[in-house]
């Protein structure tokens, strides 16, 4: 956490220092960056974190770690140490700097130091906001209530959006944005718990009186969707508390 804070602070300070030379016309970088970041956040989450593709570390940490630890009905961390199961490791910010450095160099050459500062500020702030939002979604409800967030309609919408993503039966299909669900809207993967329940209930209704009760049932929301034998200790620690 300290290393993450120091890196983020250094990035923000450098960005702010450079941004002193920015012009008003450089501000187009902010919405452009946020739109591209929203799409990137969506694609990495959907394609790499929920599929066992290279680099499998992302799938292992996210699907087998984070989703095994937190289900839609057990979103809260049990101790502050469990933030490790929510937040990315500190060096992910270092990798982020390395990954965005070529864009910063291009921005410097094409648009100058002021625009590069705006780019850096936007990039680091949105990264920190992403991590902060995700951490908030997993804080104890008592803490969120004390912060007044549960009464905030915008936060409630975003919280419910991510909570529904933690439903094991839906995690590979819906609600991949952690920040604003713009890309979820573009790719038609935006779903609320209410619309999902209604569609499920319609599917379960037998055409006539005969038939089974549907394919749902107790297993639908549980670990059968994770399958992998790895990281079982997380599930035990989180979901089999005395
Ligand atoms: Zn989460
Ligand atoms: Zn996920």
C-alpha cells in the first residue's frame, strides 16, 4: 500500500508539475483518455481476467482468487488484510507506468510537456480511482453507511452493478466495468439483478404444468462455476467462517 501510494504520488506530482504549461485546448485529452481507459478496463477484465489465457496470472488472481473470495452475498472484507484479495499488487502501477510511457513520449513530441502533464494526471488519477472504487465495493457495509455512500444513488448503482458481477453464474457474462459501465452498455453486457431474476424466472416456467423446476437451484450461484482445485483455502477462509 505504501509503495502504491508513493508511486501514485510521484506520478501525480510529475503530472501536475508538467501540466503547469498546459493550454485549455489540451483538455480534450481528459475525455479521450477516459473513454479509451473505460474500454481497456472492460476488455482486460472480460477477455483476460475471466478466461484462462496468457498471462494466466490475471485469470488465477481474479477468477480463482478474487471471485472465489467474494460472492454477491459475501462482498465484504472480513479484515483490512483482505484488501490484498481486492486490490492489485503495488507493482501493477509500475507496469502501468511502463505501458503508458510510449504514449507519454509521443504526447511530449507531438503536443509538448503541458499536454503530457494532463495525460499523466488523468492516467494516474483514473487508475487510483479504479482501485479506490473497487476497494469501496468490498468494504464492510457498516463503513459504507458511515461514509454516507449507501444513501448515494450513484454509488448504490455502481455498487449493485459490481455486486451482480460477483454472482458466480454471471461473472463471465455481465458487468465487467468497475468504474462507469459505459463499455458494458456498448457491448450489451449491462445487467441488473432485477432483469436477470425476471429472465431466469421466465426460463424456469414450464410451458405446461409438467416439467422440471429449471436448471437453477442451489448450485447455480456456487463454486461449480470455478471448478479449479487451486486456491481452495481462500474459499474456506472466506465462506466457512465459524
Ligand atoms: Zn470485486
Ligand atoms: Zn470479474
